[in-house]
C-alpha cells in the first residue's frame, strides 16, 4: 500500500511543496512512527523542506552537518542508518517531536537514509519513533526499498524548480551574489508567497523599486532577492544606509570626490554609484536623506550621470536603484521634507513588505531559525518553545517585526542559561523568558489614564509638531529609564532615527 500511495502522488500534478508534504505524511503513516523529515543539503547545511510529526518551527531550523554527528553519519552511508535509544550521539530533534501537552519526552528510535540525485548527495530523510524498537530489520529493509521512490519525488521537484530557474541561470564562470550567512527569507504564508512572486517578476526589469514597510521587516533581504533575480546579479549589489550618512559627507559617499576636494581628501575616491556600476544600488532608509542631497540624487537618476565632488566633468553610470523606507514618503512630500519629483522617480514600482503580524505562522518558522542559531552559539543540547510560548508568539503584534523576534529569542535563551538551565538539557523557553507580556496594545494606558502633555505654545504648525515630538520623546525616555533602545522600541522607530530626531529637536 505504501508503494501505491507514493506512486500515486508521484504521478499526480501537484505543487512541489504539496507533493513533498504528502510524501513525509505517507511515510510516517506507513512506518507508524512519530515523525518524518525531508532535508535538503546545501553547502554543508541541511534545511528541512517538509516535516510531519515535528513542531511547526522546525521548518525554520538550519542544521550544520558538522555540528550534528547523527546527520553526518546518515549522509556518509547509502544504506539506512539506525540509532538505538541508548545512543550517545546528540539527537538534532531532541524536544522537537510533537507530544501530548505536558508529557515528558519519551525515548525514541531514530533512522535515516541519504538521498542522491544524479549520483550526487541531495539530502537526507529522517524517521523518529516514540516507541523503542520500532525500526527493526524489517523497517530498515523497507526504507532501503522506498528510497528509490523518495528520490524520484525529489527528482521531479528538482526538475520543476530547474525549469522555473532556467531563464535566470547565470552564465558560465560567473557567481551570483550570495546572501549573508544565516540570512534568508523564511516562511510559507500567503502574504510572503505573493510578495516573492511579485519580486521575481519585477526583478527581471530595470525599473526602480521602492520597498516600504515597518522597521525590522527585512527590507534588505528583499532588496537582495531583487538583485539576485535580475540580469545584473553578476555585478555588485552596493548598500547605502542613508540614515547613517552625515550631511557633510553624504555627497562624497554617494558620488565620490577628487583629491583636495575638501579638507582630508588626500586621494580621489569613487562614490557608491560608481562602485555599483552595472549592478544595483540599494538606498536603505532613503527618507532620511537631507533635501540638498535629494536634489543631487534626483539629477543622477534623471541623467544617469554622477559628478564627483570637486570635478567638472560628469561620469556616466549604469545602475539600477532599489530604495527602502519605513516612512510614509507621500506624507513627507506633503510636509515638504521629501522632494515630490524624487519620490515619483524612486517609486516607479512600489512594493509593500508585510509586517510580521500579517504573516501568520511564519513567526514560528522564523523562531525555529533563531532557536537553532542560538543553540549552536550557546553550545546547548536543544532549545525549544513550549506550546504556551508558541501561542504567545502568534498573538504578539511584533512592532519591531523580525528583528524584534530575533532579539526576543536570543534574550530568552541567555536568560534560561542564566537561571540555571544546563547546556546538556533540553531547554524549553516559556513565555516569561520571552518577555512579551507587555505588548504595545495591552500595556499602553488608556486615553483617560494617560497624562496629557502640556499644550504647545502658539506658533506655526511645524513648531507645534516639533513641540509634541519633543514632549513624546522625553516622556517615553523617562518611562524607559533613559534607555534609548527601549524608547525606540516603544515609539516604534529605528534607534538611529530616534537619535537623529532627538538631536534636531534638542532633546538631551
């Protein structure tokens, strides 16, 4: 019956993700075990593609083979590899097998087999059982028999992916740009899938793209995806943090300068535009650029030319612009703090990145990713979330988005060790460790209870707005005990932007 089920799914016209999920579910039912996981090997790291019987956040984990001897042993053999209940090798799924609430982790058997496509290692299939002795000789023989069908399903999925990627294949001898280590776009929510499909389409064009979204949603990663999916992927992707550019040096950083252009310019230096020649220039936090620099940036975008500071002749540049901001630039245009012509030039194709709270269970996938990173970083046996913590993560509104989630997981893991958890234990993170009790919606006092700031004195609209901003920053700073990072989190702004605004307003 197992063969018939696998063959039926193999012949069916199914999306790749559905085919692989049905595969692991069928195997779990056929072997009557607790969990089955299919993992893809890439550059020494195994990434789960489909799992059944494991906690949801396992799909976000990345298992470095060198850190997991069981997975390394499975990869090293073409035959089924079993680990008895008394094996001393650490189990990568310790604490991750789904159980009844409150039940302790039972001793379980483990079995796995390496998968090969066209003679090359592709990944592994792992099976875990909650009952010792489940994987006997008959089970090992059955797995050796079924692996051919599993590899066939993997091959079909790979062919489908290769057909989609064929038009974007790099030319011989070139290397596509790579994402920073440990940084990738994780999740399976409809909102994320729609966004990635949209980005993959617009990536092929040369249109300027404006990525908008709250702080911490990962706009840099989406910009990198645009670059890697574009015909320019073999050229540089150069990033500029506009919020960190001092106004006196912004022109030199963007456009370059010649020797002697200003005090300290001891040699000529190309700017970021020239560094990105043929590739993509990512202008992060573009809404923070001063107005004088906005005018010069507009000229560069309109004419495709830059002029180094102190130089008479302009230079032609071939650069695609991807910009990002957490500000509402349309409102900034109306307020006069951002040029309307530059806004329209940058937002030829605007893309809104959804906040984490609109991505459903993606929060658990991302949490799993950060849990595995911290497990390896802290050298502990296992880090997992309790069911209550999973519910807390799903209910929290995440004003700081993915960045806040990363910090919450890292902070909770360190707290657990600081409160006596042993590194050789399965450490379960409870909601109290995550420190999410005071959500912005739950902790904010009501309008009636909140003390009203003093009314600003008469003056222009700008003076009144600045007075209100000044009072809000001082009040939140006081509530946060003078901690700027905490004040920024409560005000839902980037810390560097808060410092910049406070300096402009004269807040000490």
